[in-house]
């Protein structure tokens, strides 16, 4: 059981160590448009409201991909299945964009954002507002269409490693 320690300084490392205990779905977030095609791995994705359907994505402001998302103003959140572990590492590393996208099959959403074939779910979005908080930009995104695959197993990231969970309806 975790106990709060108010005396120890709250360092970045202690914050990260605690956050590492939160299991999170793994997504590849993609965009395309005048600023070019880009994509990155993200666990900082969350549903905000269903009226209007809105989710948020947090992206590091100093990442090579962040500006493309802001400039294109559209994105697709592709939720990964267990077979996408290698893809997650590719989109989460320093690999050039073309190599990232060459590792999977894609179609195009109505916004123009790339949709991952075999994703557990895909959310095609328009960025409705951006709030900068510290090192990250929080992209609030209105969902314009969704696609979901057959119930299967989901990929989660917890304790700094990947795991598989049942995503089947009980
Ligand atoms: N929100 C994020 O930007 C975020 C989330 C998860 C992982 N990552 C990156 O993926 C790599 C591997 O992460 P890891 O979980 O194995 O180990 P880690 O020790 O770097 O991170 C542990 C946890 O802390 C949080 N975190 C890490 N970096 C963060 C950041 N810059 N801003 C906000 N929260 C952050 C995440 O919840 C992460 O799962 C690292 O480079 C990490 O920075 C970034
Ligand atoms: C499991 C996991 C989860 C996340 C990440 C990584 C991994 C492996 N990364 C980091 C991000 O994917 C990485 O910095 C990319 O490389 C960013 O693209 P550039 O390398 O800057 O092009 C990440 N970055 C971010 O800004 N928000 C996030 O939610 C996450 N989540």
C-alpha cells in the first residue's frame, strides 16, 4: 500500500516512479496535412466529454512531431493491440517518420489523418483548442468519427513495460 511522504522532496523522478504504476492504453497518434505526415506513441490520451465527443492528447512541446499536429489541426488516435508492440517502440523512438509509417498499413480518415489497420479503436479528430502546461501541449480534440475493431485483447503499458489485457465484453 502506498503511503504519502510529505517530507521527501517531490522530484521529477519520484513523480515519474509513481506515474509508472498507472496502467495506460497505448496509442499511436497520427496527423497529415500541409505540415506533413507525423505520428508518435502516446499514453497521455483521455476522454474529456461525450457532448460534444472530445478527447485530449498530451504531446511534448519540444518533440519533433508536436508542431505538425498544431499546424495540421487534425489527428487520429489509434489504440494499439498486443501485436503492435514493435510499432509502439518505433513511434516512441527517434525513428524518421517514413520508417515509422512503413512498418504498418494505413488508410485515410475524412480529416486526412492516417488510420492504422488492425487498431483496437480509431478516433478521427479536429483539434479544437490547445493549452500549454509546462513541457507539454494539451490538445483538446473534437471527435468526428470513430472506428472500432472486434472485441479482442488490449495492449497496456504499466511498470515501464507492455502487458496484454482482455478487452472482450463479458
Ligand atoms: N506524457 C508523456 O510525455 C509520456 C508518457 C509515457 C511515457 N513517456 C516517455 O516514454 C519513455 C518511457 O517511459 P517509461 O514509462 O518507461 O519511464 P519514465 O520513467 O520515463 O516514465 C514513467 C511515467 O511517468 C510519466 N511521464 C514520463 N515522462 C513524462 C513527461 N515528460 N511528462 C509527463 N509525464 C511523464 C508517464 O506516465 C510514464 O509512464 C520516456 O522517454 C518517457 O518520457 C512520455
Ligand atoms: C509507451 C510510451 C508512451 C509515450 C511515449 C513513449 C512511449 C514508448 N511518449 C514519447 C514519444 O512517443 C516520443 O518522444 C516520440 O519519439 C516523439 O516523437 P519525436 O521522436 O519527437 O519525433 C509520449 N510522448 C508524449 O508527448 N506524450 C505521451 O503521452 C507519450 N507517451
